[in-house]
């Protein structure tokens, strides 16, 4: 396991990035995305737990602070490079084998819909070793199982350093289940994404 | 996906189609895979192949599996703003028809049916309306016919009903008995419940309005196109299509055959 150092940047080609976050997630995401330029070429798909009741302003909030295009993940949308997709509140978000997105209304998982586990597991099925999965701050157990599945299918896994996370429950749960490839601060995660994008082109 | 899982999933779905004529071949794969995995636990099967053997030789086991493959997650007046928009924007136009036919496709356990019936009764249209409520799951249809819903959800449904522009007291429409709310059976006097598959069956009637909410998200693009084709063929000139909050004909082959009436609430009209 590497902690902090990027000297072992993986040779395998990353084609998509999935990120899961819960409590404290908005700030964490903004911190990571702030480091990405407008030409960032990989697709990024994000599940952030939010209250379901009202229409989410998240797309607008993130889009104002991020150089790359930001959209709400639409059912059957083909995943485009260089686009940041945010899961819609109230629906699970999955990646299909043909690398398109799909929504569903299955029961909540860990009291959450969208569930990070469902995004990670389905993206692992679609991308295999070409996937990078990042699990950030949060107050429940969602994402741990999905992250383990990403690793089992050969993808790269990153967990935010629990010491830095606003709420460490989610990173801790992931670490208890498996050793990720990296444990990094938000700053380190931003640098990793930029570095991986460099190797992907 | 692991190669064996991929093969086994395909074989299971093919076996179900060949044996029972339920066609899940063009459903979205990620959700189907999760539900099959869930079924493996319920059936205590180690592999999908073992589950396939079980359902192939035991129709009762298949009926049990069907309950896990379909998603009976529904509520009454779900997305109240959607029903408010139907009341305000669609009802005045529906009123101009001497008789009205409505198709609720994928009605599951009936929540959408009773919501629509209540709305139509309050608008004075229920008596001249025929509602076709269809689903592929016979057990869901049976529940829908009974119109008995768990009392624990009624408070949320009541709130939805009020936000949807309800004109009465929601309690007027049901009788509480033990833990259940038994809905006024006259609401379904003009409702025909029927087995119908958007994947394999064809159009059965001309309709003025079709409601198909949170069904199409489980289909791949090809099957979505088939469903939109059926809706297009069934709807009368300028008929209404109302969808779930994340569904749209925009990206289908029928994108130009439907135009939004209230885009935000997913209410469309045949062009």
C-alpha cells in the first residue's frame, strides 16, 4: 500500500473515475475538483448522499466551481469523456456494460438512494481494471463493499485519509473491509487524478 | 463483469423467456444483476445456474423469482407537483372528450391507479373514463385490484394528496381496518386490470392519456423505443403521455413524435 507518494503511478490505463461521498462531501468534492483543469479528459461519476425532498441545487453549486462540464446523470446517457456526472437525488445510479448510465428505484441501501455501493459495483463490471474509485468522508457504511468489488475486478481504489475526513465513518468502514491502493488527503487525491489523466492519453 | 456471471445471467434470462415468455432480455443489466444476486440469497442457490435449474423445473419458484425481478416500489400521488400539473394543465383538455380512455402501463400494486381515479373523481371525469391498468406481474395486479394499502404509508400519501391539489379529505377515500387502508371500491368501477407486457404485447385500445412512470428506466434503449412506439400507436391525435420524474422521450427514436406540455413534470403530448 502506498500512502501519499505518487511515485508508483499505475501503468494501467484509467478510463473512468467514480467517487462516493456523504456527510462533508460537498466541500471535499469541491476541494478535489478545484485542482482539475477545463481540459480534464476522463469522465467522473459522483454519488453524493443528499436529502431527497427538494430539487437539488448541487449541479449548479459544483458547476460554478469546476472548470469541466457538470451535468446531472440522465438515464441511458452515454458516458462522455471530460464530463462530470452527479447522481440525481432519489434514484440509484448505475453504469451499464455498454458504458451508459441507468437509474433505478430499488430499495434504499444503507438508508441511501443513490447508493455508492451500486455505482461502484456496476462501474467495476463495466470498466474492470480501467476504473479508479474514490471514497470520501461520510457517516455511514455505504461504499465499502463497492470499493472492495472495484479492487477485486482489478480497478484502482482510493480512500480519503480518515484523519483528514470531516466524518471518518465511511473511510474507516472501507479500510476495515480491504486495503485500498491509496490512502490520501484531498490534496493528494486531486494530484492523483491529474497524474492518472496524464497517463490515460 | 466476470465472464461466468455474464454467461449465467444471459442463460437465466433466456431460460425464463423460453419457458415462461417473460422477456427481460432488454432490461437494464446492472439492476437485473443486483436482483438476481438478491434472489440467490433468498433461494439459497450458490450459482445463477443453480437458480436457473430451479425455476426452469418449478413454475412456483419462477413466480417467486418474478416478485424479486420486478420492482414494486410505488406510492400514491408520488411527485405531487406532477399530479397538480395533470389537474391544472391536462384535465381542462381531457374534459373536451365525451369519453376518456386512460392506460396506466406498469401499474404495479395500484398506487398510481387509485391516485389517478381520485383525481378524476374530484374533477368530475371518473364516470366517463375507462382506465386500463396493466402490469406483467399477476401478484401485483391482484394487490392492485384489492386496493388495500398499509396504513403506515397513509400519512405520507395524505401529504402528497394535499400538495397535489386534493379537494377533499384524503380519509374520505378509504376505510381504516387494523393496519390497512381499504380504498373505496367504487374508485375502480371503471378500471380494467390486465396482464400486459411492454416487451412482448401490442396495442389493445385507442387512449387519450397514458401514464407510465418509473418503468422505462428499467429498460434499455431498444426496449424503451418499443414502449414509446406502443404509446404513440395507442394515443389519439394530440394524446397525453406522462412519465416518471427522470424519464423522457427526448433521446428515443420517438423524440420528435412527442412534445413537452409541462416539461418539468414530464407531461408530453403527441405531436
